[in-house]
């Protein structure tokens, strides 16, 4: 133990210790300088506002800003934005990011997604309206025909064409309901009279 303590006090050990400290400081300084230059320390790019840009315009703007991008699909159509335009971006516009940072975009689809028409035949108009609204459809108007079931849905139309339960139409479409007015149809009266 005495030899070890005398070695720690020796001139050789102190010189080696000093050289090791200088080497650690120089290596640390070199690594910090390298990190500062390779990570562009203190250099930022402001994220532009890409909203309502087409995908083609967005690609050019991203490249001009020195950024990268990834397009995410969207199933939520927004009629206030042009088709295939940018709905959302992450990070938002105005944020400061490093160059070559990836920006994530949500794109407006070409239209509303299609929904399945529910089975509302032989359902009251009030319940049918609720069922249609639940899937994202709306009642444009109600037409009445001579049928015994008052306010009972007998048929549906969309843009003049008859619909069947299970048909697929765009969300937010307007449906025409054809309901009974509570009157016995003339053909049913004729058949009853002939019997």
C-alpha cells in the first residue's frame, strides 16, 4: 500500500494524469464542435403554412424549405377545402424545426366517404329520419302516396333514383322518403269489392 501511495505522489503519475485530463478536454471539445456543425445547432427552418395547397404545390414548397414529408390518408372530407389539398400538418405552420425534418400531412379526399343506406322500409317517417341522420344522410323531402300506413316509409329516392337498403351513397346525401298518407289504395279497394 505504501508503494501505491508513493506512486500517486510521483512525478510520472502526475504527468500522465495531466496528459489524460488534457486529452479528455481536447476530445470533448472536438466532439462538441463536430456535433454543433453536424446537427446545425442554432439553425432552424420555419414551417410554412401548407393549408389548402394541392399535393403538387406542397411537394415543391417542402423541398424549397429543405424539409421532408409524409402524406397521411384522410377519410374525413371537408367541403371548405379543395379536393386533394392539405387539411392538416404536423408540426403546425410557424414552428421552428431543423432542416430535413419530416412534416406529416393529412389530405382532403375527393369526396365524402360512402355510407350504407339503412333498412327503413316499413318504419315510421320520424324513426327513419333519425336512422338516416345517424349514418350521415339527411331527408330532403317527404312525398306521400296512397297507402294505408300513415307516415310509414314505403320507398326511398336519391337524385331521382330508387334506393334499396344496403345501397352505398356519399355521406351527407339528401334522401327523398315516399310515405303512406293513410288512405287505402284504389287497387286494394277494387280487389276487396270484387271478392
